[in-house]
């Protein structure tokens, strides 16, 4: 009997702990060399002379954008939620639209984010993102690709990261800082001092600590190309600088460029894609930071040669990009390796790490469901490994086809000291002291109260199990090959 209570209680506790746990990304910190920062930022800054006022005619103002976001939230409340990740220097809220069949709920599904208007004078992205959200809302029941996205992805859309820059019609924010140079950099630590960072940058950084994004794209103007990491080189020279996932990124960037009206026909960029550093190196960029510190595969999409095309052209530019945007998001469920990691003793989800042999990069499983989503180039053989402290790692060789594949891992507890510790913290192994305390406590209460407690806990466990099963089933609905390891 004691054991039953203990198991029920631990089951309940674990659920509570799992739900409450937040993924936290550790960020390196250090001191910023201010003179260096000032010089470099200046070097990379573009000519910021004010263009004529008419340039933004037909584009949404910041308050019109806010209105569009809120109207969308009301019109599409069944598949969306509106929230803000912070405010700009001038106090403009950074609104986000989340689109999903269960907005705001954690599910074992990948999350994708679009970030528009990083540079204030590149406003096409913010217009397209509002069109994208509305198009998804209008075609959810009609278009299978949209349905796939809404049901299997959590899509977060930040139309404008830099509303102040937009209203000033310039690249930088209200403090004149280029936000795409304001993130911590892998080679040059001048940006590592968090307090000196811009509020817009900080908002993005804490957003990534809260939501476990699998991939993302930021939208820019001034060229037509899908840019992928690395953006910077160690020696500051301009040349191809491949990140560990070079193949994966070339695949993702090509998903965009090949679905685009004419991006892949570029004469300047073969296939309409480019390694950032081979185009021109930048430091403190958002893209590399996402991949290194956020566990998120980010592309930088240049979607229009002209930064301020006549607003009449916006619907056409939207048509050129529509399928690319949808295909990029859908690629998170249509391709790659997905699954969950469990412990063999009680089937508990283990938020472990997933690595691919030959690629020096780790993808982390989610905290609540231990689901992982590993984008990979299709039609190749891979060795997938799952590791969790205190458990014996497992590896399996798979043949990944054109479609996504599910590989679940069930790990056996190891015998390391770390493992024992983990077990006693998370597993309620009812070690002598805690058991006695618990039992004494329960027998001290009236028997009926005791009975009610058992029933409530049993019901909670039943609910939790049903939910896990339901989610597992749901996760499998897409036509994936599935493997249990
Ligand atoms: C800061 O950077 C400048 C320029 O590279 C260098 O001359 C200076 O010594 C650096 N200062 C510190 C404190 O590192
Ligand atoms: C910046 O733009 C102004 C006005 O168009 C021009 O006179 C100036 O030469 C430009 N500066 C640079 C560095 O290109
Ligand atoms: C793509 O089409 C647009 C609009 O017709 C045109 O301005 C642009 O030059 C084209 N780009 C390429 C690479 O073909
Ligand atoms: C793997 O990447 C890390 C940085 O993320 C680096 O420190 C390490 O040296 C790399 N290992 C190999 C074998 O390249
Ligand atoms: Zn830009």
C-alpha cells in the first residue's frame, strides 16, 4: 500500500515538475571592449541619411501594424494567440502571433519563428508576415500544407523586431544600433556584456530561453538570397566558412530558394543560397547566435532587391514568397528525424541530447515531453545517438528517406554516481527517511481523507497517461516511418 501511494505521488510530482521546468540556455558572459565595439559597429553601419518621407507610402505604420496583429488575434482566435516579447527603446511592444491548433500549450512538436523588420529600413518582411498569418487563417481548413503546419508546428511570427528603426526609416534602432550586430559573437566577445545590449536584442534572447525553437528565419531586404551560417569568420576575411551543419543549412536554404518565384535563378548566388561569410562576414549577428546558443537553425532571408519597393508591389512579392515560407515551416515535420527519449524503468520522458555521428552539434530534447526534432538532409544514412546523464547512451543507424522518420529512444539507467543522484531527485525512490516521513504523515490523517487523496492522485496519473498516449498518437499521425530504440 505504501508503495502504491508513493508511486502515485511521485507520478504526480514528476508531472508537476516537468510542467514547471523551463528550458534555460546558459550564455557566456564577459566584458565588452567598448572602443572596439564602437569602431566595428560603425564600420558595418550603412549610410543612414534620411530618405524622402514618401518612401513608406502604402506601408503599415507601427500603429497600423499593431492593429493588424490584434485584429488577426480576434479573427483567428481558434488557432492563434497574441503576446509581446518586450518593448523597443521607444516603448513600442514587440508583438508576436503564435499559430497552432493549441496555441500557448506545450506539445511534443517543433516550433518555428519568423522575425521581420530587423533592420528598420527593410520593411517588406513585416508586410509579408501579416499576409502570411492571414493566409494561414483563411486556408487552414482548405490547404493540406497549412493544415499540416497548424496541427504539427507552433509557428511564432514577430512582424517587426525594430519598430523604432522603421518609424525613423533607418537601419538601426532608436539608439542607432544595428540589431543584427548586437548579439553575442563566437569569435569576438565585445558583445558579451548583457546590460549593454539593446532592449530589442534582449527580448529575442529571453524569448529563446522560454521557447525551444527548432528553426527560424529573419527577413531582410536589399538582395534576393537565402543566407546561412556561419556569418562570421575568425580572421575577419571574406571566405566560405562552414558550420558543422553546412549540409543541413544548404538543404534548408534551398527549400526556400527553390520554392521561390525566382530566387534560385540568381546570377550572383548559385541556387539562390549563400554562406554568410562568403558573401560578407558580419559579427554579433542573430543567425549564428541562434544556432550556437539557442539550438535553433536560423536562416537570413533577403527577399527583395529593393528595400522599399512601391507598396503596390507587395502583393506580388508575397505571392513570390508564399510557398517558400510555407514549405520552410513544413519542412520541420515533413523531413528529418523526430522522436522522444524515455527511461526504461518507468517510461518517464528524459530531456536528453541527440547527436548525429559526423556532425559536431547537439540538439536538445524538450523539457516537458523529451521530444526532439533533428533537421537533416534527406536520403542519407545517419547514426543517431541519444545521451542523458545517468543513463546508458544508445545509438542507432538509420536510412533517412525523403520523408520524416520517428526514432524513439528508451534508455536504461546507468550505474554512474550522477545517475544515482538523478534517480533520487526525480524518481521519488522512497528512500528510507522520506518514506517514513510520508507514511507517518498519511497514517496520521483520517482514513477517508487518505482514500480521497489516493483517488485524486490515481485520476491525475490516469489523465497524464492518457495525455501522453494521445500526444504520442497525434505525433505519429503524419506518414512517418517509426522506429523504437
Ligand atoms: C580594446 O580594443 C582596442 C582595439 O582593438 C585595443 O586597442 C584595446 O587594447 C582593447 N582594450 C581592452 C581593454 O581590451
Ligand atoms: C551618404 O548619403 C549622402 C546622401 O545621399 C551622400 O552625400 C554621402 O556621400 C553618403 N555617404 C557615404 C559614406 O556613402
Ligand atoms: C526576380 O523577379 C523580379 C521581379 O520580376 C526581378 O526584379 C528580379 O530581377 C528577378 N531576379 C532574378 C534573380 O531573376
Ligand atoms: C565541436 O564543437 C565545439 C564547439 O561547439 C568545439 O569546442 C570542439 O572542439 C568541436 N569538436 C570537434 C571534434 O571539432
Ligand atoms: Zn537587413
